[in-house]
C-alpha cells in the first residue's frame, strides 16, 4: 500500500501471498488478489520508464533542501491539504489541480511533490508520477515513503529484486516503515528465505504488535519453515483478532494437524467449514483425520460433504468409496 505522507490516501502494492491467506495490507480495498496500485488497467509504459534503473531513481543529493508542511505558508498548506483530501476520496483531477497550485506557489514543497506523484500514479500517469517522486528525493533524500512508492512501481513491473533495493532504502531512513517491512517480508517469503521474512515481520510487530495481516504472514512463514509451535501461536493470535475468518481457522488446523494435535485440528477444520460451507479442503482434511482415528462414519460424512461442493473431486470420491467399503466390512464382522 502506498500512502500520502501525513494526510494520506493510499495505493496497494501488487505483492501476492504464497498461501491461501492472500490478503493485502490494512486499508487497501482490493477487488482481486494481486490488484495493481495504478488502477484497473495495466498500462504499456515507454521503455525508458519501464526499464529505468535503480541508480536513476536514487537521488544524487545528500542534504534536504525542500520544505515540509511545517515550513510553508498557510495558503500553500491549504491548497496542499485540500488536494490531499480530494485524493483520499478518489477525486484525482481535483487533487492534481490543488497540489499543482501549491507547488506553483512553493516549488520546493516536498510533500506536495510526493502526493502529486501518488495522484498521477493512481491516474495511470506513471511517467509523471516517477518524475514527481524523483523530484521529492532531490529535495529530501531521506523521504522513506517515496522509496517505498518507487519500490511498488518496480514490483508492479515484475522487477522484484530491484523493488527490494528501494524497500531497503525506505527502512534505511525509517527502520519501522511498516509497509516496506511487510513488502520485504513477503518478497523474502516468496523466495523461500524464511528467516529473513521472519526478521522483517517481527520488526513490523515492534510497532504494530496486533496487526492481523502480519500474524497471518508469520503463521504461514513459520509453517513453511517447519516451526510449528511458532506458527500455531501466530494463527491463534490471528483467531483472537478475527474469529469469523474461516481461512484463519483452516490454517490453524493445518498447523495443529502437522503437529499431530488431532483433536485441536479437527476442531479448527470444523470451525472453518461452519464459517465457509464450500471449503473442500476443510472437509477433506476432516475426513483424513477421522480416517486416521478409524472413525469411518464421520470420515464418510466429511468426504461426502466435500463431494457436495464438488462432485468431480477425485480424491474425495476415492476416499468416500473406501469409507463405504470399510463400513460394510465392519457390519459383516
């Protein structure tokens, strides 16, 4: 998620979770998994923009020469604030108009350049957005949010390794920049660098301990790394935050399942299927656990519930037939 500094509206970074719990950062109103921050249409960018190097994006300046909100005249601040508020409500043309007005009066107003870049990015005017963000960094080389936004631009264009360099710049100037930490965690997780991902998520939690998305991301990462007790703790914490989320209960069931905590796993899978009656995997896993316990009648009901959702599911159909045979065999004994 990109956001305006101070008074802000936001964009969502196109980072996709690796497991079933594919959710973005809080405040991002995603229409679909992996939705891009620019908007609904994927743009064809000029090569000089699409292939811009990280070195070209990094500022040559080392000292802050721009002005911030506290340093500008009241009238300039009013135009800036009105433009930023318009951006929050999606009135991007109005946002651009007033931010340009603020910059005409004060061309080195750093925050106005940054927020104008956000408005352009959301409008699909990526070239103008990049120009504004480069200007922002010329005026203030420590502006962490702008490094993050440029990282999002690179991630949107399938340049994950380059995006990491910009996200790392963001945390260099703001150690607890939460969105950059989350983005770095997801990128490391996707690469199988689980300890690196955990480091970023745990740093995030130093500032926001109860964040649901980070509980989920940590739970998933611990699970992938085979750190089952840690995974359970994170999913348990997530369930305390949102007890109505079926995927949280499903993932917690998986963590218990892998630890051979069968009773707890069954409880979580049942809760997941109660909240999401079309969850095939929940029914199948319930069937497998009941089979393990040799409770074939319950296993048959679980597999048949999965078939009720998808009658073509080959695994559930095979297991259902097996349970029927076992029940018949038991009756003949």
